[in-house]
């Protein structure tokens, strides 16, 4: 791939997380090369842009491509993004300078390229919809189970965004318990505050049986440990597993009732335990979702971390058409 006509089909894609910034060179819906740099998200994102530019240049050079011959840059971010204007509307204690950044201006000045940006869960959903578990389905929702709970919806073949870009994206902050745990978003009893990696330690320590649990001796208290200890019969781990499966399933029912999808795609790091999560969510939905037209299927994501990178080409095309 050394001539500019094939490079034109490539996208420089970037998924900005709290600890890692993943970069990819994407060609025809495949990540052909990737790299990773540290986020240092407690500092400003502006300080990471020179390293990001250098990493993109390195990726291009290693693959015989000039950055300016690419279709553009895509960026997925852990925030609410107004995709039409390119404005980032909030920060959540990470990269506090995000709302004031002109990332499109940066991409133009640095590479002479257009830049498309979106919420990270929505990017993953677009990737799965166009190229992964959601191919051929124009009504779907996706839930990513990870540090937080990300959600997004595709309705009648359109990416659901709403007036300010937040429609469908905040369902991890739908209220599951009105007298539940306070969440960082300002709400109380959010699904995310009831069962996500961010709140797992708090959830476990609040249980009286935690003191007797093998979880107490885990070097890293994450959901992989919870599912492993639950499979061994640990009572505390079993209770946390059942609680979390119910929270994620109830959240899925809420999304089904709100957005009328045919498919629920479930992704994120916690889906390393998909063999337990997928059938549990399917059974709960079969029993509790009101879908008189038929059955909503629950499927694991197919593209994993690559989904948000692969979505970049579609997003660039969509945003260039709407500009
Ligand atoms: Zn919340």
C-alpha cells in the first residue's frame, strides 16, 4: 500500500481512554497497524497532542503512507460530543481542558486532514453496526460493560444523537434504584453506580460476607476475579455476580423499552465473561422485556477494541456529507 489512491481509503483512528490512547491505521474496515500511548488523563489533553501526532506519523511511515494522503482522522472520547460542531461538551475529571479544545483545528494544522469525533460508546456501536455483530440490522442498542457503562442506539438505520449529542449515550445513568448509591453524574442509583468496574470495590466492601470471601485476597478486584471466584462457589462473588447480571439485564430491558431494537450488542472488557453474561441477559430479557412483536436477541460484540477505530471512516464520510 504505497500509492496515494489506496492511502486515501485509510483513516487515522484514535480511541482516547482514561489510561491508554489507542491508535490505529484503518484500511477497508480493518486495523492494519496499531499502537498505544499513555493517556496521562489527569493532565490536559492538549499536552498529549504532540505525542499523538508523532505516533500517527510513525504508524504511517511504518506502512509506507503519508498522513496527508489519508481520508482523515477519527477520535473517540469518553465524553458527550456534539458531532455536528466538533465540540466536546463535558469532562468527567479527566482531560479537564477537553471542552475548550479545537481538535478539528489541530488536525487541520498538523496534518491538513479533516477530523471527526464522537462519544466512545457510540463509536463502538457504529463499528459493530457497520462491520461487526450488528451488520444487516438497522435497529440495535449496544451496552459496553467496563469502567463505566457505555450505551448507544441505532434507530431505523440512523445513529441516535438528539439535540445535544447525548441521546442514547447516558443509559448507564438511567435510574435503577431511586434510593440507591450516589453516582458521579449527579444522579442516584444509576446502573453504572450499581454494577461497573468503577464501583466494584465499593460494592464488594459494602457486603457483610466480603470479610470471609476469597475476593478479599485478590491482588486485583475486578469482574474477572468475581466471575472466577463465583464459578468456584464463593458466596460473596456469587452474590455480586447475580446482582450485576440483574443490573445489566434490567438496563438492557430499559433500553429495549426506550428504543425498540431487534438486537442488543454487549461489549466491553467485562465481556471476557461473555459465556455467563450473554445467556443470563438473554434469559432475563426473554422473561421481562415487553416486545409483543417477537424476541430481542443478545449478542456479544465481535470487534472488541477495534470497533471504535473501524467506525472512523463511516463517521468521516457522514460528517463530510453533513458539513
Ligand atoms: Zn450516573
